[in-house]
C-alpha cells in the first residue's frame, strides 16, 4: 500500500460533491489538500466545517479560466510546496496542472 501522509493534493470542485469527498478522504490519509471551488458559499461552509486544520487550504477560482487556475496553482505551491496528486471532478485542463508540476521542479533545483 502506498503511503500518502504528508503529500499534497490539488482538488478542483473541492467544496462540494465528489470533490469534497476526495478532500475528506485525502485528509484521512494524512495528506495536505488545496481545495479549489467556484462557489463562495460552499467554500465558506467547508472552511467553517474544517476550521482550525492546517492541512487544508481553500481557494476561490473558476477552473475554466486558465489565469485563475494558474494563480490557484501558484498559491498551492506557496502554501504546501509541490502537489503530487491532482484531482479534477470539475472540468479542467491538464495543462495548468502540468505547468504547476514543472514550476515546482524548477523551485526545487
């Protein structure tokens, strides 16, 4: 079985539905999670539900907008470092996630 403790997941649609389910499961595995969602009401509700936790970070962004997704990826790297897992139950392009990994590799050098 793989060890996930301490790893970082980037979850789009992370404040509702399947995305929030992924967030909860990743936290149970000991992962750090960046949850990105478009709905500010859902984000606020989930932030309150998980208040006090330092292993989860919620961000508001429209993943259909590359600029917003890039900004969220940059914030994720600043907060937790390189993401090792990206989960996208919402629609998203894999290019920004690939750029996020490349940026993280450059920062490690």
